[in-house]
């Protein structure tokens, strides 16, 4: 169920309310009692960023390779044992 943000244009009171999308918008402010509530635009709380479960487990499951697999296969070999891996 989505969470909507409201602010009262009369008294400035802010509130959040979980509502079904089919429900009518709230109008009466619980703080002042006036019908001045307006629904605000807010950003969604779910974002896929970084190299989390989506990047490593599901994104490359359709036959493609993930970024980490592509980077590891493109890494040049160590010439003559001059790195810390030997």
C-alpha cells in the first residue's frame, strides 16, 4: 500500500498516510481541523543502486555477464610476477 505525504496549507502540519490508490485523498487536517490538506509529490523509497543483489544475482541471468565478470575477464595478466599476487 503506498504512503502519501500531506501538508496543510492553513497551519503547515505535515503527515504521512498509508492509503490504497483507489481511496479518496485526505482533506481535513488532524492538527487544525480545517479542510486544507494537499497531497505532496515525494520520491519513492525503493532504488536499486550499487552492486547489490540485483546487480550480482539477477541482472546478468539472461545469458549476459555482470559488470564484475566483464572486469575480471578483461584484466591483463601479471607480467613477470611484479605484483602482490605472487
